[in-house]
C-alpha cells in the first residue's frame, strides 16, 4: 500500500510502498476513504513532541472495514467507520470511571508497529493510526460505525477536530446555557468549540484569531462576535461584552503557552480556562499564583474532548443529519495522497479550515 512517510522532522513527506500486517486478535483493517490534516500531525512532523522516525502520521480518518481479527465483536467487513487515535480497554481504572479517553492499558499495537518498509524494518504507526496511507490496522476500540449515508470525507472530521473542540465545551466544561464564552483560535478545533458553545446555548460567543478571514468563518459556525487582538484590545472588548466582568469560560484551542496565560485575564471571578490545544514539549505558561486563589479562577485540561466514542459520535451524527452540526462546511479542499505536502503547506499558511486527503 502507498503511505506518506516522515523521514526527517521538518522535511516534506515521501510517498512509499509499505507492508501492512494483517489484523490480529481485536484489530481491524480499514481501507481509508479520507483523512483530514490536523495541526497535531504537523506539529509531530516538525518534531514538536519528539518521537522515532521513520513514521506515518495522520489520525483524523474514515473508511470501510476490510478485514477483522478473530476477537473483533463490534464490527464486520463492509461497515463504514470513523477511525480515531483513541484506544480503550473498557476495564482499566479510567475506563471503569467513564473516562475511556484516558485509558491506561498498553495494547499490542502500542508495543509493535503493524507497518514495515520494503526491507522489513519497522515504521512507526504515528498517533496510533498512521492514516496518511491507503489502509490502516487499528484496535477495534478506535473505530465507530456510522451510517453509510454519511459522506466519508465529512465523517473523517468526527475523528478528532469535532470531538476535541465540541467535546471540550459539552463534555469537559459542561457549559451551561446562557454562559459567556471566548474561543481563542478559530482553526478546525476552535470552530468546533464554537459549535459546541452554540449548541449549549452560550451567549455571547466571542471568537479570537489573528486572521480576519477565520473570524468571518467563525460567525458562520455560531460566533456572535469576532476579535483580532492585533487590531483591538482583547480584554477591553471581552469585558464590554460581559457587563465588565469577563467571560465565564475561555477555550484555548491553539497550542500556545502565551494564550493560556492571557486567557486568565479574560475570565470573570470564578471563571474557567479550558486548555484544548496541545503546546509543544517544553512550552510554559506563566501564572500569577495568587490570582487563582483570590479570584477562584480555574484552569482545566481537555484531552480529545473527554470523548466517549460510542456515546458521542452517534449523537454528533444525529445532529449533522438534523442540520444542527456543520461538517461539510469545515472541508476547505480535497487532495490526493500524492498532493499531501501541498495540502499541509496550505494548512500552515492558514489558508484552510480542514484540508482532506481522499483515497
């Protein structure tokens, strides 16, 4: 099968023929239909979190089940599925507590990659998925069956961008109706935090970005206001829209320590800052410690939107089918696998909400 391989951090991907092992035990082989490009893929390819090379990245995917291992009970060949990086055993401390996104179990695929190059050497299955390829082998818990009527290119966005951004609002923060919300960063994850705020009944919903075109897009997804902090004083604007108090919730959907620090200045007393974006290793946020105690402000993290795949994805599909969740509108452009470097470059230039590789 063809795959886009990263051989050196910061360098273009190389299209190669790789071998993919057959699914074992509870594993599933999926022929991919689409894989969206997430900023996390780009950060990994640039070395932001280190890792071993060569590797195949890509983790926001969809496709059709082709082969199942002997212990697979949830799926069968021909099923249309969303392919995610989340693996869960259903039995560990976190899974029993209803936090499968934090599962602590080590799976066979965590210990040995299913990918081999022509010489038989192992190639890392990046982000537990390796979906910049025509096919993947993943653990069955990483898959969610979806209706065949759902377009697979749009469905791929449910694997990360939608569940991470929307889930941070709905699952992690559980934003009450009528809350004031600020979303810092209006890329794919940020737009879905805005959608989550809209679905939760938040008011106002203030989008923050340095790119004016993205602020306009944010309004189409539910933002009531857009602020470019290079042109307006962000604290002043937020306070003017929240009766001088500051926002109830601020969602930081960009991987920036500075944005995390600045989010506290946007909060009211007792407000909550939710860190959604993943900064590079070593990035620090500066916090005035006394401010947390004196104002009862809270900082919380949100990993993959605290998602429970088999609960949340079907709900999102229903919202999409009812016209209440935008998926198609998130796709900026579609590319073939051999155009992947072009697609990534457009994302890095902030020219896309989500570019999607289609197979």
